[in-house]
């Protein structure tokens, strides 16, 4: 007995997984933002930042540097959530037409993913550079992996890959429009 899974079923499953990941990323981004704002009101609670990240020494060293690092962490988390928002939105709105995959909505979707991944890669790179500078200042703080700043090169690589795919879709739309006019 052979089980056949259709593309529509896979897309429904991906839609469900995308919602779960989107909700998790929203909670993570909200946690980072909430704890950053909470540090303004109650600085004595900094010992346990989101996901047990201890930034107490950084806060004691320089409050402004604390907010710079939490800014990088928060922006990256929000951009990751935005990526999955776009995925959920395109799957929910059923803009992904498998009969004519080369359409302006999909091209715009891929370009938006490209720009978001580029932004994540750049903010991650800047955050890592800033954290390394703080390490050289002998500030005790968690490593880059625990700060969610690792992997900037992967995000930049994914951005370039998505840009190439977006250009292919752009050309595919042009060819599809030419074929529609020919017929």
C-alpha cells in the first residue's frame, strides 16, 4: 500500500507549523522587549533576563551598553517573527497559486523575505561585533550563542540566495506575461 501526500496537504501542514513557530517567535520577541523595558522600571530584576540570560554585569558596567545589546537581540527576534508572519500570511491568503507560481505576490513575498534576512544578518553581525568589543572591555556576559546573536553569516547567505530566487521569479513573471500576450 502506497501513501500519497499531495502538495495541498503538505502546505496545510506547513501552515500549521508556521503558526506554531510564529507564535513562539512572537513570545520570544515580546519577552525580550518586555524585559528590556522592565529594566528601566525595576533594574533589580535584571539578574534573570529572558531565557535565563544574565546581563547583570553588563548593566552594572554601562546601562547604555546594556540597552544596545538588548536592542540588537530584540530587533533580531522581531524580524524573525516577521518572517513567519509573512509565511503565515501568504499561506492563509492563498496567494500561492500552484497553477501559476510566477505571480507578483510571490515575487513580493520572496523579496520581503530577502530584505528581512539581510536585516537579521546585518543586525546579528553588528551585535556580535559589539559583544566582542564588550568582551575586550572585560565585561562578563553570556556568549554570543546564548544572546541569540550567532549565525549572522548564515542569514546573509540566505539573503543572497533568496535574492537570486526573487530575480528568477521576476524573470519567470516576465516570460509568463509574454506567453499570455502571445496566446
